[in-house]
């Protein structure tokens, strides 16, 4: 195989599974988490610890300044040379992450969706969420029926695609769903209850482990990194508008919601092999044999 992809929702144990496989397959880990690209947010984003990183080479972790912009296209440009270098040295790239769009750009190439238009985006930002959803339902009922209608950013982007291209976003995205040959990957799966418990434990450890200091140290002009789960909640805690308990509860809720979206995304990626927990060494090796 040219590369192995270890995917799944947050707190599913992707890094541990990847390290197990790396030991047996002469692999090197490549980050595919949008926010683990940033340095200074290691605790908040549950990036691999120094002890974990000592077990195998890790690439694209903590390489960006917190104020640097990032998106799926720029990630692809960073990752492709890294994968090629690992292969050239006779090692196996093991791509690890839960950022579905970043992974999609890497495995399937850039989509044909139109880039954002600042003027149109400013116009859409003047509309209420209800108005945005109504317009999207008229232009693209298929996307309107499947999108997270409570997330203004998602609804705005879908509507923006329709207006800029003159076609439904769902129609344009169909060409983005054709799987290229030769992809090998695992989708780590837990029961909803077990994953919720793992997320609760992680949310508590994140706040106890230094994430508050990390967010407090972010520069004022931070852009993409500000979208990381935990940044808005901890900033509200630092501003005194949330108590510690309220902050942890909101962090927990936001993480659960994100994990639900991740599970939905990876279920649609039919090239991934579902692997139910527990991820024993034998089960992992058998799944990629």
C-alpha cells in the first residue's frame, strides 16, 4: 500500500492505533487533524505526547504559528511532499486524523467547488439563520436536508456554492465522492455511549492539563486556530462570562456534537474499513493484512 489512513471521531484512539501499526509496518505518522497543525495548542487538541512521538517519527504536528491561516487545500500542499519523502525512504506513511475535509482533499484531490467570495459572504452574514436555511432549501433541497442547519458557517458555505456556481452544492459534490483506486484506511468505531464517556474524560483532562494557559497565550490576531473546539469556551471562562463548570460542560457538548458529525462523515467514506473497538494489536494487524 502507498499509505494507510487511520480515521475516526475525536477521542477514538487514532494515535494509539497508528503507533501500534507503525511498529509493525515500519510506518511514520502524518497528522491530518486541522488543529494539531498548530503549535501551542497541544493540550487543547490532544496532540501526541512527547512519549508517543518518541515511539515513531511524527510529521506535520505543531508546524504552524497560531495566527497562520490554514484550509484543506493548503494542508494537501503540505502533506503530499511529506508522504512522498516517507515512501522514498522505504517507510509507510500512516495518516492519522479526524478532519474529514482535509483527508478528503489529500486522498481525492481538490474539489471543483468555487472558492469563497468575501463580498457574497458579507451579504449572507446579514441574514438570519432561518433566512439562510430557507434560501438553501429553495436552491438545494438535498443539501438542506442533510446539513447541520444549526451551524451558520455550514449553511452559508452551502448557499455560497449554489449562488457562485449556479448549481446545487449537492450536485457539485457528487464528483468529489468517486474514490480513487488503491486507498487503504480504517475507521475506528465505538458505541455512542462508550465514545461519550471517552469524550467526557478527555474534556476534563484538557482543562486540567493546561489548555486554559494555551488559549490565554494565543495572539490577538489568531484566525483558523480560533475555530478549534475549546477556544471560544475557554475565552469565555477567561473573560469571566462562564464558570469553570459551565466551561467544561460547553466543551463537552461541543466535542460530542463534533464527534457526531465526524461519525456521519466517515460512514459515507465507503473506502474505509470499519473497525469496532477494542483495537487490539491482533485486530489492527488483521484489518490491514
